[in-house]
């Protein structure tokens, strides 16, 4: 099972940017997928974006396409979520997640979760 530690959340004005980081440790396989979910108060946790460990396939939720970019640096075992053009509705706790592959992670079948990092967008 992988261990995930997030960082990079904070407070930003609408239209601004934040970059989240997720450092991954453990026995990483090339088929593993790492991604981001988020949970706003009163809402269920929802999928945001994912990338396979090789880094050549990504998927995004429709709500963040064109604004968020997921990437990974295998040398640092870190996955990033660059969030641009932030909106008030992007306010949430963002969780890093890992699964056996991309299909599993988009279905919410998660093997490991990070502790979460708060991202708050203000008007």
C-alpha cells in the first residue's frame, strides 16, 4: 500500500492559482494511478483528476478541464495539481489518492488516501 502526503493548500482569491503536491512512498508500480479528489462541506467526495505513474495518460472531471493540470515527477515521487482560474466552488479539502490503475481510480476504488489539504477560494 502506498503512503501519500499532500501539501500546498491555502487561501487564494478567485481567478488565482494554487499548486498542490502529493509525495508518494512505498512500492510503486508502473500500473499505479495517483489522483486528486475533493470534498466541499456538505458534499460527497468527488473525483478531480488522475495520472498514471508513467505519466502519459490523464483524466479530468469536466468541472476542472482547461483549468487544472495534473502532472508527476517520478524522480521526486511527487504528483502535482496545478489549479488555475480558481472559482469559489473549487473550495474544498483536496485529497491525494492511489489505486491499482486509472480505471479503478476513476471509479473511486482507492487503495490509499492522503490526509487532505484545504484549498479556499475567496471573492
